[in-house]
C-alpha cells in the first residue's frame, strides 16, 4: 500500500502549474455573474425591479404576477450567460449548502421545446426534506419541507447553473435551515436598534448588521490528501508524527505565498469577483500550508451567503489545481488550527456605524450606548455565545493555546476601559449641568482621539473591540457564520429592547431628561457587566482560575457547551424575539448533539481501521524483516549473534509492545462505541462519545506515531506530516 504514498509524491513533481491570466481589471468583472441591481434594471420591467428593491429595503412581499416577470427576466439573463439549469440554493442544518438542479428546458408537444422558468419555480420548490437533519420537526408534524426565495440575497450563476438563494422551511412553518433564524434575528436587531437610535437621530429608519469574516484554511496536494483515509473521511489527520520542522521558526506567517497556492488564490479570487464576493486580503497563516482570505465586510445575510458560497467554490477551484482545501479546525496536531473571525458591527440607513465613535458628543453617546449594550448582552449570554461556536472540530482549538479559550470574555482596550471607569461614577439620578458639561467635554467628547491610540489588539480574546467593530474570534473555520451571527444579533436585540424600556421608564416615572436617563442606565450596565471584561492573557492558566471566581462558564467540550441551547432562558429569548419557536430551538440543539456524536463515531471507526488495517500490518511486515535479519545473523555467527542482533531484537520487542497497545485500545474503544450506540438519549450518547470513546483517540495515536518513527520509511503507507505540510 505504501506505493500509493510514493505514487502521490511522484505525481507532484510532474505537475504543470495552472496558468492564471487576469486580462481585465477586477472591478470590471465584479458581480458579472450576479443578478445585481444594474443587471436587474436591464432585464426587468420597472414594476418588477421596484418590487425586488422594495422587498430588499422594506421587507415587502412580492406579488405572484410580478414574480412571473422577475423569473422571466432572470431566465433571459441567465441564458445569456450560458446557464442551462436553475437551482434553489439553501443552507440546511448539515452545514453544507444544498442544491438540486433543474433544466430550463421543457417540451411543449409536437416535438418542440422551449426554455422556461416561471414565477412559481422562482418563488417555491419542494426538495425532499426527509433526508436533511430536522431534529424531529418533520416527525412531529409529518410535514414536508419547501424552499422559498429570499429576495434580499441576489441570484447568481455558478458554472452553468442559476442559483437562487432560498430559505428552507417545513410546511408547518418551522425553519429547517440556518438562514431563516438569521433573517429573523437580523430583523429583531434592526427594529430594536432603530428604536434606540431615535434617542439620537429621528431620521434612522433601518439598521443593518454587518459581517466581515476572515476564513482560514489549509491547502494540501490532493493526491497526498487522497492517500490518507482519515483526511478523506474526517477532514483531519487522526495520526501522524510531528515533523522535525513545524511552525517553530515562524517562517510561514505573512511570508511569500508559494506559487502553487498563489495560482489557486488568483483563480479563486477571479471566481469570487464574478460572484460579487468582495475578497480583499490573502496571506499565509501561522502553520505551514495554512492561509487566510478575507473580503470587505457586507450586510450580514449577504456575507453569510457569501461565506457558504465561498467554501463551496474553494473546493471546486481546488480540483482544478489538484489541491484539497482543509476547512477543519484542527487538521494537524502540533501546528495551529483554523478559525473564522466574525467582525461585526451595526450600521444605520443614514450611513452611521453605531460601533464607531463619531465627531460630536451626542454621536459618541450613541456609540457608547451600543458599545455598552453589546458588552452587557455578551455578559448576560456568554454561555449561549460559547454554544454558538461549539463543534467537534472547534473543541480541538478552543483553549489549546492557539485560539481563544472556551471562556467568553470581552476585550475593549485600555482607553475605553478608562471611559467606562469614568461613566461608572456618574451621579445616581439627575445629573448637574456641571457634571454633564464635564462628561461631554472630557469623557464622551474625547473618544475619537483616544481610539486612535487604541492599537493594543489582544489576540487572545474571543470577543474583542477593534476600533469600530467587535471581532468574534472563537468561531470555527468550518462553521456556517449564520449560527454565531444569529446568536449575537439576537442577544443584542434583546438587550437593546430592555435598555429602551429602562430609559423610557426613567424619563416617564422619574421625570429625567433623556441624557440623564441614558447615563444612569449605562452606569448600571457597566457595574453589572464588569465580570465579562478581561484585558489579560486569555491563554493563561491564571485566567481560567480568575474566570471561575467570576462565575464565567468554561465549557470545554461540545456536549457541555450545547446544553444551554435548550434551557428555558434560551427558548424564551428566541420566542420573545420571534427568532425561533420552542420546537425550532430544541430541534437545533438535538441536531447539533447528534452531529457531534456522529462525528466522533466516524473518527473512531476510521482510526480503528487505520490502526488495525494499515499501521499494525505494516509494523508486522517490518518486524518480519527484522526477524529474518536476526535469524540470518544467527545462521552466520552462531552463538555470537546476540551481540550483533541486540538492537534488532530490542526493536522487535518494542514493535510488539506498540502493536499490543494498539490492538487492546482499539478493542476497548470499539466496545465503548458499541455501548454508546445503544444509548437512546442524545445528550447521554454525546457525553458518552465525548468522555468514553474519544479519550482512546490519543492513546491509539500515541503508539501508532511511535511506530511511524520505528518502521522503515519505505514501508510506511500513510503520507507523513512533513510531506503533507511541506510539499507544494
Ligand atoms: P485583522 O483582524 O486581520 O487585523 P482588520 O481588523 O483590518 O483585520 O479587518 C478584518 C475584517 O474586518 C475585514 O474583513 C473587514 O472587512 C472587516 N471589517 C472592517 N470594518 C468592519 C465593520 N464596520 N463591520 C464589520 N466588519 C468590518
Ligand atoms: Mg481579525
């Protein structure tokens, strides 16, 4: 079998680079494959165009007759671009994107055919929902699922297929996807923010959440990746000894991008441009063969779609370059894993970033209002935010000295800490004119200046303020951003609603001026949220102890972290905001628990297979060679052979020891897996996989990796870390 490894390695030397020519400026092709506003103007009647824009801006419904016009225009445009098929593109709870292609082509009798795409086909489709995770929603209601057009995210063409972004819901209306709750959470944060903005500016009509994600990934030669069953089936290596050189020289981070990777990136970026994904930065990450790509931020729903689409096309383009993209949070032990920072802010229709300080004391008070409310929201819901990023893959990263800990905290920097300290001391009740002037001049008025100096960016914080946005850094690289974005926007919405109630109550009952009331409420929030603020080293052990004293959660594993998702507090939060009903909330909890158990189950099976069917037979083969050698020495040298063969004999015994450990641990792991599989309760089952099955992974790996060091390189069947990480 080792031939596959060597064959794959040899192939790399014969590879010809894929020539990437960029003949036109990127700005010229930007959005060429998107049914964007300027294209719609060309292909739609005015009525149809206005109707899409109105749906976009005001969330209004699109009339069926108008939908017919829109679909016709969309079809004409798509066909002019070479499209032959259309699909409803959606994000089921599998984490991947889903599509089923239908041809425009239709027969009309008499041996004739036309290209057809009606309004009905645009607006609604019925994929078979039963094969997607539904957490019991379908069973409860015996309902089928359907996809419905989301006009707030534009249609686009990939290859020869017109893709229409849709939501995926059951017939009883329960959301079966990631997008529906996200859209509802965005709606909630929009209306809650607008209400609060009215204290400062009556002209604000709409507030959009923005998202700028940063995607980390590994690029591996596809032949090498294919030679590893663990990479093929689990997206990560389950064993493999560390190479002599890893990332210790820090020579990869921001270094020259290897040519093969650069060709891939340029190819990918061209496709991104065509699809209107505004990718902007690319660079090497910390680990060898690890890279990052980030776009210019966008409205959150669109940015989420763009990230899902990006992950999709990254895979497709990689095929062309004989590369494999690894999105897993921890594909290799011993070097850094991958994350996906989510940069988040709120922007008004008047163009103001509510998390960016302004030019006047009043706009700064508005900034502080949103800033402090966000901190309070994170404080009150830290455990839910932790749950939003929980996954089997991310468990390897969080708290592993390379990524934020499993403890959620907020970093705001020295300068803003000082501002909060000052605000914490404002008078209880009405403020004197002197105090107000002082606050305006010396605290609120000074913010823009101080932020310029706020360059200290604590990389160890899971949730950091970085000048004009919060950066949620603990998100996993495989994750669909919709999940963390739904939670973040929902908790901020809930917080802003509470804030407005409290301020209004002070104005009404205590006859306070608006500013006084705002200062009073903010002061209390600062006091209550102190525990979540942390400026120190998030990777340190000290912080774990300190966080425990503060009463912050530290849920290190996914099954632990997910539990809060079905708590009464969470169910009520989503119900009150109309983000999800109880059934939808519980369904997601169950799907995620189940997915966790399944992933560990698959990893356990693959590891057992590799250990028993690849590693042990190879070790035995090598051991036989050694035995032959010892026998030969004995034949030649008679009784003196022991001196000459002592090292070989040690090796023979060592190998036997490792084989024994591997076999007994694989047997024990398999028994635990069998036991876990019989457990009906999903929570107990996930716990069992986490605490009974998974601990064997490290044990089995340990002996396998030792054997890798002992066995003749020529015989070893599994492509080694040094080859995976350092071959371009
Ligand atoms: P880094 O975190 O790597 O230092 P930056 O902080 O400069 O990089 O920006 C990272 C990402 O933040 C970019 O993708 C950018 O588009 C996004 N971003 C910048 N401003 C905002 C904002 N107001 N809202 C959301 N995302 C933003
Ligand atoms: Mg960042």
